[in-house]
């Protein structure tokens, strides 16, 4: 599992179009079809352990919780952070207080080309 940042500090100021106090954080660009969805986890919610059917990017947009890859270590994650799992990689996510995440799935996702890695 790799972890990334897409918070304000990871973005660039938008200087065009008479924009004011606006920052854009790139996430991904792809020429291949992708699936984009939103997961809403209530307090105590868990998306159970399962293998990724294709590369999957899990972007937390509100709240906080945890993610894990194929080991049993739960790693904290919060709004503005993302986890990325490769095809076949087992993974799970959950929260004690509630969390909402955008999930992007696609064969040629390469978030590292746009987002900075999150330091451990």
C-alpha cells in the first residue's frame, strides 16, 4: 500500500480566471475508463478485507479512520490523505467516528505522477 496527500499544501494556487484563495490538488489523469464512487462510513463502519479487483485509489474527503494492506497493521488516515492498492492487493478500511472517501478504480491509475507520497 502507498499513501498520498491531496490536501491544500499539496496543491498549487490557481492564478487564472480572476481566482482568489483557490488551490487545485491534482489526483489522477487516465486515458483508460475509470470507475468513481463515494463511500460513506458511519461511526464504527468497516469495509471488510478483500482483494482489489484493479488499482484502487481511496481519497478521504471528510472524517478520519484507518486503512490496511496485506499486513494486519491499521494505519491512521484523515481528510486530505489517500491510500492506493494495486490489483489483487488485500485491503480493508474503517472508522471509529465516521469517514467519507472517494474511490477511483482503473487499470492504469498512477497517482504518484500527480500526488506527493505521504511520509510515514
